C-alpha cells in the first residue's frame, strides 16, 4: 500500500474515533477517549519517514474534528 493511501486511511479512521470521542456523555469519558486517539496518532505516525511531521498532521485533523463535533452537539 502506498504511503499516501495509508495516510488517507489512517486519517479517516482517526477522525471517526475523534467524532465518537466527542459524542461521549461525560467530560471524563471524552478525555479518556481523546487521549487514546492521540496515542493512536503517535503510533500510526511511526510508520512514516517523518513521524513527528505526520503526528502533527494527524493530531491537527483529529483536534479539528473533535472541536467541530463538540460545537455541533452543544448547539443542537
């Protein structure tokens, strides 16, 4: 599998996990789930040539999705 395809799949899976974390009922549950997503970002980034760069990209994407989902749920 090409690295670009792998990155797209990793991003899609992590974004799904972040959206789920945002939908959890309590802040403790959300924090625990989000920590796991961030850890997964780091582990997946290790498969790439520049893990720090990829980890930053993944965490940025996960954070944006998490924040957008929380905002949507608060205003729903």
